[in-house]
């Protein structure tokens, strides 16, 4: 049995990089929602500024797309 160590290292680096990227984008989305509430003067009405909600929505959409793409790669019936 031969093991291609360079391929294993490449897969490990790409998977760690993708994981960190998705977590950072999700955290950016959460931060955008929190900043939007602060931009409204800290009012307790539960609403956020429209721009921050749009940015957060795009971040969460990017995370969902990354997760769905990963599922597409894993499940062979989707190919």
C-alpha cells in the first residue's frame, strides 16, 4: 500500500483553510447583525440597519452555499 503524503497534506490544508474561511464569513455575518443594532442607537426594538442585514444575509448565504457544495461533493447520487 502506497500513501501519497503530499496529496494527504494538500487535502488537509485545503479542508482546514475552507473550514476557517466558512467560520470567518459566518462570524462576519454575526458581527454585521450586531453592528446594525448598535447603529440604530441601541434601541431595544429588535431591528437592525438595512445595510447590515443585507451584509449578514450575504455572509450566511455564502456559508450555506459552501455547506451545500460540500454535501454535493460527498453524496455520489448528486453527480
